[in-house]
């Protein structure tokens, strides 16, 4: 078992914060997080590109190159693998592993609001595990987010979600992820149908981390929440200053941010 896989089987769930650039990842690692993920929304938005549309392959690989040698375990959000060709998805996985990533997130949701055929997503997972056996594949299904399954507020059961997760774990997924699922009884029901660690997306309006741990959830992701809060804080700060009001709350100093510079980098003596 790899060190990253072991974090999914520890006494407490893996709380995985998601970064969008080198500084955010380094700051999280400095707070003691042993593993850091990336957020596809943060990466896409920072580059002015749409999320979930396979438009950020290069940006994602470049970020992984910057983070892969950091003092933390890196898991990369690869959307749907940036391709519907399993061999091409496996190629992306090889590139990520080569620069130090120990895990990837691979989703079945599509930008048009549909969900990929279960057989196609399973084929992607199998291709990745064949190409890079040691890479932790967190297989995500968007049945709850995109409405193809049973939403927390609706009736019915979890049959479609369970069917997909079963196919994904049989294809070799090391963990499974159901964003949008937050109702405790449904999480408990789903846990009875999976044999690999279940990942839940934290929601400020959903169960707390201790509550999710008590249910048996083994990984809790923060997704784009940190990026969205950082963006909101930046806009709020600028608006307060414009209004002549005081600004409160912590902010790292210039020197603290400078301390996050990658090893081997240096400030140029001159500009130009």
C-alpha cells in the first residue's frame, strides 16, 4: 500500500484541501496537511478557461510539474481525463506520475450535463491502473450533481450510483467519490455497497468532518471551496478599502509568501 493509499485507512479520514497554484499548495502543506489535491475549477478559472470541458490539460500538467516535488502528497483533479480515449487518459496519468503525482481524480460527468457511459468510464480507470498501477485512482460519479441519480432531496434509491461505483471499483478504482451526496442516511446506505474508501465533498451546510467520520467516510475533499472563498475575500477586501472601511482578518506577510518560492528558484537581479 502506498503512503497516499494508507491515508485512506488511518484512524481518521483524509481531509484533502484543494489548491490552485504553488503558493496555495505550499501554504496548506505548511499548515500540516500531508496531502494536497488540486481543484479543476480553480485551475481553469485562474487561466480564464471553462471547467470540466477538457480545456485545462496543459495547465493541469504544468501545475503538477510545479507541485509534484513539494513536501506533500499530490493528487490531481483531471476532470474526465481530458479525453474519451482510455489510452489518451492513461497517457495523462503517466505524465502526472512522472512529475510526482500519487493520485488522480477521474470524473464521469460531462460539460453538457450528461454522464459518460459507465463502460467508458470503467475503461478509463482500467487503462490508468494498467499504465500506472501505483497511482491512486479516485473514481468520481456525478449522478447526484447532474441529476442522473437520486438527489438528496428526492425519493427513490441509490441504484444508479451504486451500479456505477461497483463497475468503477471492479475496474480497479482505489476509491470512489460522490460529490453532492450529503444526507447521512444515504451516505450510510451507499457505504454498504462499496468495498473501497468513500470520498464525500465537504459542504458548509452538510455534516461536519467528525460526523462524516462517524458515518464511515474515509476521505473528505474541500473541492473548489478554498479557491472560491479566497476569491470572495479578495473582492470583499477591495470593496471595503474603496468604501473607506477597515479591513480585518489574517493575511500572510510579503516575506511569508516569498518563503513559498520553489526550491531552486531565485529572484532575478534585474527586470526585463
